[in-house]
C-alpha cells in the first residue's frame, strides 16, 4: 500500500492538489473551533513597532500556526529541502507564509544569509527548533545562532485543541480536529546578546526549550488534553546535528 501511495505522490499535480486540500482543512479547523489567545502582548507590540523577531514552535504544533500570526506582517518559515519540506512549504504558501529552504546547520549557509536579509528588511522568521527529525521537543543550537547574528529576540508560541489526533510520527504530530475549542499561548521574549558566551548560549537554548515545553503543557491542560512528552534528553547536552527546520 505504501509503495503505490509514494508513486502517486511523485506527481507534481497530485502534490499541488494535496497542499491545496491541506490548506483548506487548516482553514476549516480554524473556522469551526472557538479560539483563545493568551499572552500575546509581546508580539503585538513588536508588530505595532515594525520590529522583526524569530518565532519558535515545536514541529508537532505546526498545523495551526498560520492563525496565530498577524496577516499584514511578512514571515518566512525555515523549511527543509527534503520532499516533506516541499509539501509543507507549498501548503503554508496558500496561507500567506513565505519559505526559506535549508537548515540552520547542515548546508545552511545560504539559508542563513536569506534569513538575515529578510530580518534586515523587517520581516520575521519562523523556526521549529526540533525539526525536521528531532529529537522531539528538544531545541537546537541553530535558532540561537540566528537570533544572535540578527540581533532580534525569540518568541515561543504553541497551540492546542480540545479535539485532536496524535500521529505515531517521530514528533507525535498534532492533528487539530474541527468543532471544538483551541488556544494559542505565547511565551516571553528571549533575547540573545551578540556578546553572549558559549555558556550563555547553552542557557538561552535551554530557556527556549523549557518555555516551549511549559506553554505546550499549559495549552494542553486548558484543552483538557494529555501533554505530549519530549524525547529523552541527550546525556552530553550536545545537539549540533539537529537542524531546526520544519
């Protein structure tokens, strides 16, 4: 069964149609749920002041993220170059998100330059710090490096819904279902000083991870859902192989 499906998905026309249908589903879920937004004072102020920033959210909370965003503000999502990344990029394009293809570590020089140019133009960047292959809900170093070079803060954000399905993928991807209620929760801004030491950067990366885990658990609790557990932490604390892309 899997092999015929993969062959069908090689068709450009089929992939375009699938992305369009996915975008329609996301819109349908948004319209048919009752939404609450919590702690959005920081992004609202930055949007009002035309100040760019980096928004961070877990890979498994990607689906409804376009609807936490102010439509008039341009944003560029860092998306990996593999086939799944292409599907994500084409889907979010229907919802007004632009894409930067690449990663923050492997072969990421061009992606980094593109992101820095976008931030210089006053545009925001979206990064999933545990994507595209995990470990689940463990933040990469890449997002901290981008924020340090760009001189902009990182704002964590998450969502949850009262009706959902959890996939058996590496990230336990959350499929929001219609006809329920949902919540978006923003974390507090995290600054990355240009003069930060290596130990400072480790602490900042951990702060991003801790905030994202905390607000995701809070969002699940508000929707009467069980929290999704992070993958086991790496013993040596290193995570250079993680790419921080969707």
